[in-house]
C-alpha cells in the first residue's frame, strides 16, 4: 500500500472504522428500515472523518471507485432491465414455460416450473417472474391433485438462485464488476452451480417440504394455461429464448476465444466486440423487441418499457456504485489485509469468507441483490491475500446471498401471499429451498475452485 495514496495507514483506526461501518450498515437497514442507498452512503461518509484518514485520498477513492464500477457495468444493467420488460410484456415467459412442460412432460410439472425458473431468472427479477407464473402454479397444482408447495417450491428457489448467481441479472453482474471477475466465466460456471442448486430446490419441494404442507391450489385459477392475450400473438419458442441465450452465448464465447486464440487474431477481435456486454445485451434488446406483435406494445416499447427498465435498475446502479466506492476505500487501508491474513492464519478455507459475508448481508437486509453486492464489495480488496480468483469470490458470495429467505424478504412475502401458505409453512418450504439450493450451489463452487476451474 502506497502511503501517498493510502486512505489510512493505521491498522487500528482502519479496523475500528471497518467494524463501525458494517455495524451501522446493518443496523440502519434492519432496525431503522433505511433505504440501502442512505444506509451505505452515511457510514461511508462517517468513515471519512475518522482520525488519521487522509481526506483527499478518501475522496479520490470514493469517486474513482464509484465511477470505475459504474463505467464498466452501468449501461449493461439498464439494457438487462429493458430486456426483462420486453420478455414480460411480449409473452416470452409463457412460451419458455410451455417449452419446459413439453420437455419433461406435464406429469412432471414441478420440475418444468423449476427449469423455467432457472432460465427466466437470468433475465427477469425473481418477484416479477413469480407474479407472472403464479396463476399457472395454482392451476397445475389443482390439475395434478398436489399441494401448492409441491408445485411452487422448486420455482421459488430456482428463480432466486439465478437471480443471485448468474449474470446478466443485475445483482451478480454488478458483483462481478466490483471484484473484477470475467463475466463469461462467471456465466458458465455460475450456471453449472445454479442448475445443481435449482434441482435440489425441486427435490426439497417434491420430496421433503411439499408432502408435509396441505394447502391446495386456489380454485380462482382453475384451467389457466398458455392462452394468448387478446390482441397479442405469442412469439415462437426460438424467438422467446433468443434474447436470453444469444447474449449469454456471445459473452461466454468471448471468454473461451480469449483463452484459445492469440491476441490480434481476427476471430478474437470479432468476439472481443460481440462479447462486450454492452453489445451482447444490445443485441438481446433487439431480439426481444422483435417479438412485439401489436401496435400498443410497439408504442410502449419506444418509451414506457425503457422508463420502467430505468426505474428498475436505478437502485441497483447506485448501490453498485457505492459498493465500488466502499471497496476502493477499504483497499486503501491496512484493515482488509489484516482481516484476510487472520482468516488464513486460522487455516480456514478462504472461499468461506465471501460466502459468510453473502449470508450476513442477505439475512440482515432481506435483499439478495444487496447481499451479493455487499459480499463482493468487502471481498474485493482481500482477494490477493486470500488467494481467491475474482470468479470464485463472486460465486461464493452469491451462493451465500440466497441463504436464507424468510420474513424480512419482500420476495418471501410475495411468494407466501400469492400461494396462500401460512408463514410457518412458507419458512419451511421456501426458506428451506433457498437454504438447500444455496448450500448445494456453494458446494459446486467449492469443487470447481478446488479443481482450479475458477
């Protein structure tokens, strides 16, 4: 650490400030219910007035951390939110769900919904996706003669896992930017971990929690299927998947090509551009907009969908920027090296640290997005000492950020109220699914880390 640019050179003061900052962040959100923007901003500002903090370097770290983080990821988060709006309004979600039913069969509807959650959770916020699919969950439960928990638990868990782990969902995308992870590698290995976690959520719902919960599907949604909305023709299966699959393919291929071909070769140059997330997600927006089938949607797509996407992404943008500021400030102190060294001195697997930080961030705030960004912000300055790759740290923290969804989570309440489960049943079913899914995903991340894949 260069003393000329250090925020603080005192380990004692830095550790005290670090501890107070974390305490205030969690206290302001959990106790006083502050919005996460102010809950992050105020402790960071208070850190700047500690004795021994070099104010000029503190301000430089804050501004550079905020700007550098958003400079690399801000436009991409907005583009991803616009794709989500288009998928929601064009009926692509219904088509993807129908394709999963055809793949595994209508008699395996809980698995079909789980796989649907795995796919659309990459592009759509989990709570929005569940609201859209809730009528189908109820009607399918009644048609199959099973409880609502059997039908819904795998979907609830899978939506939350991909929402937390797999870019270009805004939360993991922001976390990848903060730690400097390769987005292509994160997508590839995060998808593997997330798929295993999603299947475990399905198994928890079908074999453990679901049979013990007697709540049935509501008669209100009897007979609901995949009907086309009035005046809107549903897109084809291929067209529905392309806005999700093509950007992921381009970003993932860019990472593979960069490892396979020498710098300056034509194919590497082409995919360096096409795999740049700004271009990949822009192509995704274009593909999503091609599914528009009526005049009203064409009008809304030019203005309303963009504005809704900007509103959706605004909170994530500012939290991501502040997370980058926090990471840059802590990197300029001896506190993070002290913590990381102490962690390794005890002989604990270093990959546990971001996982635990993700758990704490989610359980206190109730937000998966805040959990994964907090874990990334606090882990990023320690990676060198911990000996962790950015990809391993990001995926570890993301796996922790889904453990456990319970009564302080808005997603928990949305799913609980829509399925009409009691709180105790929902904690057992949905809280249990996210716990099991998060643990299985983390186990998969650990295996990939031990094998040297990440």
